[in-house]
C-alpha cells in the first residue's frame, strides 16, 4: 500500500539521484559537463570524465570517457598533445600558441592545439588545454561550433574555468579564432 510517507521518501530519493550529475547505465558518474554550442542555435550537453592524464616534458596525454546527447553509448577518447610544434604524421595535434591569464593573483596557462588530418577536408579542430583543468574548449576550426567546460564537482574550479573561458573567447579574438598561419 502506498502511503504519503513512502511517496515523500521515493520523491526525496529521486531528487537526490537526479542532483548527483549524469550517471550512465553502468552507474559510472561522468562528472564534467560541457555545453555544445552550434551555429544553428542548438545547445546540448556532453558528459565527460577524465580516465587517465599523463603529463611529460614532451607531451600530455589525456583520456576522457565521453557521452554525447541522444545516445546511451559511452566511449573513450584520447588526446595526445605534444609540446613540439612540428609534426610529419598524417594525423597531427600541433601546438599553435599559448597564453597566460591571471585570476585572483594566480597565473593560468592555456595552450592552443590544432587537430588536423592531412588527407582530410574541413575536419580541423582547436583544443584549448589547461594543465590545471584539462581541455576546456573543443572548437571546430571551420564551422564555429564549440564545446566549453561548464561544470564539474568542484565549484571553486568552475569559477576559475568560467573566467578563463571568458578570457579566451572574448578578450583575444586572434587567440580564439586563428588556427592557420597561412589563412591570415
């Protein structure tokens, strides 16, 4: 028999679970939320979780679990970001520039990388990477669509990331938009 107390308890449990962030069917919490902004006006949420993050002198490798809207499938995606600006591989992620932003007395480094498949057309992407927070922006070089880190489980870090993204996207158009030395 359903009583008002059991209804209230079930409602409280449901609200608690809903406020815990995205949980996939395997009960894995994907704690990073990125807002996907498309030129067509469509907004979506992409969920990610850092699985592995290896920082070396010559490169950084970061692997995320990712879940895109309108699908239940979760996949791993690895990004290898080299500190070397030159590469001869067919698929390259090359560092283009870096910039330091100051927030509340601390400097934060942002490095801009370009993904390019030398035999592909219009697939170029820009990654804006922070050694403190991972990839904070994924941006299409051609289409104008981008994803920005929106929230995590750390509200203080979210404040810093919000500020950094605002500085990247609004204070320096060349840093945000330029992706090709030959395209200027």
